[in-house]
C-alpha cells in the first residue's frame, strides 16, 4: 500500500503566495464558541476526527494536518479490512479532495466523480430538493464488476451516499462508503469513517 499522504509541498506553495490552507466541514449545529468535548465520554473515533474549531455557524474548520490525520486513520481501518478497491469515487464537492488523497494512499488510478445536488453550503436543502439529484455520474459499464470506495466529507442524513451506493449496485458494482465525519443518526452509517 502507498506511503503517507504528503501535503507539505502544497502548504509551502500556498505560504509563498500568502495563503492559509484549510478546509471546512459542516458537522451540525454546535453551540457558538463551544469547543469540542474532550472529557473522554465520546466515541474514540469521533474524538479523533473532531479536530479544529467550531464557528458560530456550526462549521468545523479543519487544517490540512487534521485532514491528513483523518485520512491516515481511516486508511488504516480500510487496510485492516483487507478490501482492495478497483476504483474510488468522490462525491462532489466535499468528497473530491479526500478521494484523491485516498487514491494516492492506496495507489488507485481510477478515480471517478459523482456530482450530486442535495445540500447548499449552509446545510439547507438545495431549493427544496427532497431527494439527491444526479448532475453527472459514471456510465454503468465503468462500474460493473468493480469494488468502489465512495468518498464524501460528511455523513449527515446519509441520503446522498445511499443514493450513490444504490446507483452503483444497480450498475453491477460493489460500493463501500467512506466519510471523514459521521454524524450519528438512525439512517445507517458508512462502512468506514
């Protein structure tokens, strides 16, 4: 399996241009200004993924180091499972960069995108859409017989990832869902998080 994910060159290039590299994930409506609970009462994996600071809007700001740590932790779980993937699929937009980092880690060159419309950036449903809507998706013959790691940033309701899973299964592929953050709920859960 590939080596560690390395983004130091990206950080250095951004620093030369006076940019700060970070990413944002919506992780629910936290109390404004409340930092993550580190009392030890939460799930160990959830705690390990809960880096960053919560903004007033309920967003968790993650640095590249946070994302690298999450990718490496999840990659270790995937490696323990023994599953070898034929392809990776990133769900736009939040799953694209993590999908590329996993592809580098697992040395998988076949990386696809599922462009799905469901949520706005603020977490609200896009113009009242009640079900995920596919804007673009790989053709069935590219999915048939393939083991595909589907990557997204956040499992909120799980409806987007489940819609992608169902579409891959209808095409004859075998999907496994991976998210960087899993919001515990009653809608199932990803295979890896």
